C-alpha cells in the first residue's frame, strides 16, 4: 500500500496566496503559468502526465478552493472519501461502476495534487495536514486492494474451476504489503535524494531516521502535541526502512557529510556526477508511484481481470524496483570511492588546503 510519502512535509493552511502581487498575477494567463511552474519541484522528477494534466487541473481547483475559503485539510479529507468511494466502485464487475471508480480515483488524485499546491502557494504548514496527507493515500489503496479481493473472491481462477477465495487475499497481501509499499517508498526516497543534490536541502524533503527519532523522543511527555508526536513516531519508521535498504547511499552520504558538513557545501562537480547517474533512474521512480498503478488498475478492472494488476505488481514492478535499487546503489558505491580519492588528492595539495580553510 502507499506509505506516508515525503510530500507530507508540505503542510496546510487557509491563509492568502502570497500577497497582492501574486493575486494580480493569478488574474492573467501569465500569472497562472508562473504559479504552475512554481508548483513543480523539478523537471527531472515530475512525470509528463502530472506536468501536462494533473498539476494544471489541480492548480485550477486550488485557486477555486482558495476563493471559496476551503482549506487544504478539508481537501485532503475530501480525497479520502473519494478514494474510498473509488474502491467501492471497483468491487463491481459492470462497466458503469468501474468507469465511476476511475472518475472518483482521478478526482481523489486531483485533490491530492490540489492540497499540496495550495499549501505550497500559501507557504503554511501544519502537523495535522502532514498526518492527514499520508493517511489519505494509505486509505485509498487499502480500499482498492480490499475491493479487488472481494471482487475476486467467488470468481474462478483462469483456466480452472477453483475460485480465487483466499488465494486472491494472499495475492493482494503480497502485492500490497510486500511489493507496492517498499517500491513506492524507495522511489520517493530516490526522488528526494535527487532533489537534494539538485536544489539543496531547502529544495528537498529528504529526512533521516536520526533526526526524526530525536524529534519523536523530545515530544514524549509533552502536552498539546498529539499530531506532532503521531507524525514523527510513524515517520521515523518510514525513514528507517528507506535507510536500511540503501547502505551504499548511506555510506556515500556519510562521506560527504564528513568532508563538507552539509549537502549545500558539496562541490558542484560532485553534485553533477551524482545527478548524471541519478537522472536516468527518475523515470523508474515515477513508474513505481501513483500514475502507472492507477492506469493499470483502470484497465484491468474495466476488462474484469484485476488479478492481472496484482501479478503485474509482484512481477514487473518488482523487476523495475530491483533494477532501480541496484543501479542507484552501484552509483553511490562508485561515487564514494571517487569522492574519497578526490578528497585525499585535494588534502595533499597546499593550495587546495588554503582555499578549503576559507570555507
């Protein structure tokens, strides 16, 4: 299932859009395009479908909700109901219900895009919003997987007279818990790493288990911080899962921190080398997130063979996941060796040491 993603960091509020200047920009087409561009994190990491469809539609809704005084938290809650309703529709086998399911899930995704765009444009954050956003995606896919299980329950397996029954439940459990969840979280992690090297610490939502654990421990026993404690307690486990699966990147990151102190101080050459290797992997990270899965769900449910989606999740998506993971880890191992060699060479040069001492 879809675990809490880094974009939960975006936060929420109902305050006004960035002042009078931005308000005047929204009134014209150029203003809309400028706002749309500002809502993109990076052309390296944004999907074509999001750039040309989801984001523009989401921004239109964001501006509409803002005029109506609707807060991002309300939009997130609406997306939960839409996602659950979509799952209910996918339980049925007729075309009408499945088309309604597609429309409802698309609307839920627009809301997911809208709340983030509205939150970024208002530059406001709240811990309740971060918790709600992660919870929303989990609920969508739980409802969809449950609907598929119930839909298949009394259907015969292809080529046999045996019904799916508990076999369908087992297939969905493997697909959702053992495949979908780790695939999505690692894809999200690699995108945030890429953004961190591309745009710096402030341009990314890359977090660490150590930092989140420290926050969670500090909040223990405090009053009035329920949402903060709930978020950081859950989020630290999400970060730990990502870090445990990426030992080569953790070593590379530790090497850079030891040499330079922060990502923002890492030399441009090092960043460019990493980005050159990471950029070809961004399409894989996108394939392992929402859009491709949603399209596959739409097609297989319309054709009344949702079990194909579950098998695709376990096989094809897992192959992509393993390939992406191995490529990224190899890149980090190579760059760790190169970075260590470069650092040793630089430290042996008196002129280099004089320059570095100024930084």
